[in-house]
C-alpha cells in the first residue's frame, strides 16, 4: 500500500522545512515578475512575483500573488502565511506577505 500524499500548498509542510525559529535572510534587491506562458512562450500577463531567501546552509525562492514591499538586501525577514508544496523531489514556497524582523 502506498501512503497518500497530499497535493497543493500547505502551511504544515512549510513548517517542516522552515520553522518559526529559523532566521530567513532576504537575498533579493527587487521582485522578479512571474509571467504566464502560452505555447512555450512568455506573455505579458503577470501571475505573481518571487524573491530569493536564505537560511543556514540553503536558499529558496518564495512566490507572492501580489507586489510586496522589500526591505534592504540582507535583512532578516518573517514570511507571513508561508506555505510549501512538494513536486517530485522539489519544494516550492509561497507566502502572503513579508515583514522585516528588527
């Protein structure tokens, strides 16, 4: 019998990879636009934005559905509403917003 694997994004899965105590550094200076692709070609339709973050010994991208305000490069941040999704051997993250940790 195979274990049933949940699909889609989950906050519980995100906590497995990035706990609330994990220090997250902002490694982007600006948002990267994510665009819709049709027939293997990019369109002008923006579907979201992403940033690069770093944690001890690893880094990862986080997608946002809307524009978010970024603090300066290298700032400690907290990702609000963080969720993760596993696709084969990859983990993808999305969040609702972020804030600088002071």
